[in-house]
C-alpha cells in the first residue's frame, strides 16, 4: 500500500474530487441559488474544500 505525506495526500484528494465532480457523482447539495450566486459560490467552495481536507486527512493516515 502506498504511503502519502500531507502534500501528496492533498494532491490525491483534489484529483479524486475533480474526477468525481466531472463524473457527476459528487456535487454540493445546494449550489443552485440564482438569487444570490456569490453566496452560492462561497457555500459550494466551502463544501468542496471541506470534502478535500477530510479526504486528504484520511488518505494521509492510510
């Protein structure tokens, strides 16, 4: 099994998240807020950033 330092784990988590978003299997729940797209974008970024941070932590512990 591969081992990852924090930087490698984060890069891997970003890649996994990117592929999942492209495949349509991962998406923020409530990002379609047309009345306030700026707030919607902030919420989506925070959600995705949290996902990547959590995944990176778990990958690093493998």
